[in-house]
């Protein structure tokens, strides 16, 4: 029988030197200096306290790592961990990670796993699969997109062992696109101002800030989880749930048109990465959050008049072709707020636009003056809304 709660403790050796960070406020202002303390209600940098409700992000100065050939473990909180499965069963999963060592996660905290197969399903197909959890059975997704109802018996470091209608089956990981756990118990997400920690290997997890000591950041996660993470592993700590809402948290209506003048190839929009499936990067600056699109793409968000300002960096991603160029515009209830053109190699345009009372916000990426979409990878980087 699965337990109704889980406890996850990650505690590693930390660097000895003081860490330099950049605080980014909700309004986009930046404060650089030494990180001195982290509490539930405030962060201190260089002798200055900033309330967590006024913070958008704490940026660390570590480098990204590749997650190629790593399993993506999805938690029910919406968080993700990357690593290699070492074992799994009816109660917990054992995962070996590059930054956090080997960790054990209770099944009740898990949504499922996406395996690094050669031709994976689209992000949309995976999202739909993981969103359809049942309390009656586990389920796996084949590389062809077929779903199979099952009950997990065991995971080794190479294969899944499960029952299907009383028959025992075994499949190697390379023949499984994804696996989803049954949702036996109701999951209660945390509320209020939450911190989401982004690690150098792409992993991310969220909780309430508790402390910063001995070069470790401690967070209290959902269902009694505890996260203790060395600062040397952290890329960023982003805040949400207060005055700040990122557009990647909202579900837009989408209008996309496929490649023109050639094969009908459609570069689908993506959350928190470019439409070319790489990190969001405009010029020399990389971003952890935002929306990656390709011309033509229109994303429409229902704001319900709840927000005061939109902040966003917009520009062509560095994956754009050398001659890449497109146009963009932002509409509020059908009226243009801002527009411009983006070219390969250019720097980001930073915008802070009023959206008080706006019901429908539209972000449009169009072909531009050349009426050609070749290499038009546009980023709406760190797109976020601020409440009054």
C-alpha cells in the first residue's frame, strides 16, 4: 500500500566561498551582490532586504549541463527532475542525478516518467498523457502514441515490468515513451508565494523558502517534502504566486501556420525553450522562462482584467538562421500596444507595458518584411504579468 505522504531530503557538500547573485524584482529592477540570507519573507543581498513578494528571481552564476539521455521524472506539483532510474516499485522510485546524487521519491508524489527515446512524442502529446491520470490504473505510452492500461510491478535500471489484464509484461526503456502513475490520493498543491529552483541540469522543484545556511538552500515542498540543495547546483530561484504570474503558467489559445514556400514543416511553440527545442537565448543572454515561437504564431491569453503590467524581453533566438527576420506585435483587446522587427544576431528589446483592465492579450510573431519564415525563431523571454 502506498503511503499518503512523502519526504525527500537532498543534502550535499557545498562550496565554501561566498556566492554572488543578482536579484530581479517584480518590476524588473536588478540588485547585484553577495547572498547573505534567505527567509520565508525576505532575501538579503549586500545588506539590502527585499520581500519575497516583490521578487521575480534570484540568479546564480553557475553553468548549464546537458540532460541528453536522461529520464525526465515529472512530479504531481508540476516540477521535473532529470536523472537515471536505478530501481522502482509499488512505493518509491530511486533516481540517480548528476547534481543531487541518488534520491528516493514516494510514488504518491510522482506523476510519471518520460524516457529519452530516439523519436519522442511532441510536448503537447506528452502533456496530454500526463494530465489524464487515473485513480484506477497506471498507464504507459508507446513510441507510436498508443496507451496501455497496466499496473507497475517493478522498474530496474533498464526495463519496466508490469501487469496487463493479469498477464506479466516486460519492456525495455527504449520501447516506452512515457509511464504514468495512478493518482490514488488527492494531491494538494502549495499556495501563496512559492520559489521554484532551477538546477543546472534542467531539473526544477518548488516550495516555500525556509533557510540559507552552509551554502545550502532549504525549501519546504508539497506533502512534507524537504529540499536541501547546494548553491553550486542552482541556476535560478524564480518566484510566483504573489503579484507575479508568468505567461508559461497560463494556457493560451494558439494559432499557428506551417512553413511557407516549402515542406509543410511546423515549428510548434514551446514553454521555457525556443521553438528550435533549445534554451531561450537572445544575443548573449540566456533565459530560463518564456515562450519560444516561430512565424507565424499568435498566442492569445485571457487575463480577465486582473493585471497591471506586462514585462517581456523579445527578440530572435540565437538558433535563428543568419538571415532570419520577423515582425512582432502585442495587442490588448485588439489594440496594438507595441510592435517591432527582430533580426538574427540582435539584442533583446525589453518592454514594460500597461495592461490594466485588459481581457485578451495577444502575442503575434509574423513573417516580417521579407514574407519569409526561414529561421524565424522568436522568443518572448521572461514574459510575466504583474498585479497591482
